[in-house]
C-alpha cells in the first residue's frame, strides 16, 4: 500500500485487439468481462489540450484488483496512443481510487507529478487523471474518482467476479 495513494485498485492494459485480450484472460480464468464498445467521455485532455480520443474498454476483477483492457479506436493524441506507438502493448498504468479526488489530485501535483491526460466519465464524480514523474520515467499512475456512479459500477464488477462460475464470460454494456 502507498501512504500517499492507498491500495492499487486497477492495472490498465493497452492492447491492440481487445477481443483477443479478453479471450486470453477468460482462458486464464479471469472474468466475467464487462465490455464497452465505445466509451463516452465528458471530456478528455492530453497534455492540457482537448483530444477527441476514442476507445473500447473491458473491465473484470481478479480478487480485489480490477483489470482494465483499453483499445484506442482512433489516432487522436493520448498516453495510450503514445504507449502503442512506442512499440508497447500490455500493462500501461496502475490506478488508485479515491472518494476525495481533488485533494488527492492537488497532493499528487505538489509531489512533482505532471498530468499526462485527464478526463471525466459520467459527470463530475467520474474524473480521472494520469500522471508522470521525471524520477520514474515510464511509470504511469492514474487516480480515479469513485465517489459517484463509477464506484458503484466497479463494486458490481468486483462482486460479479467473486461469484462467477465461468458462464457468460463477456458481457456487453450498452
């Protein structure tokens, strides 16, 4: 556990083929996956500039840790696109969740981290920010506000994994 961020809540994987990635994890016994073909963001900024980034996302839990699969579906600027363009695919970030987003955001900036990208999904209680720090290049930390509907959704996904019997491994979210 981090004294500053808390427990790691999520590991985010950037992948080129989200369906193949879900199939891999299902074969490894992780699921069910909750798949969103086109994530709708309220806003998305890359390095302080609005970006029309689009993505598909799939979420599942392995114990208390959520796994997130992200497939970018356009060439708009994002840290995900940077990761892929540098020849990488796989674990791209670790995420910490908070119900006091602004305080954690301010604290993280005061510690010398820079925002690489940020946005919101589902209103003001759905904010997220991805950080970089010059002392740890390549390490991306996300903080995510779970005080609103997103937190309830994440709890349902965790519970679905806890009781999952292997049936209905990929569940499309509309």
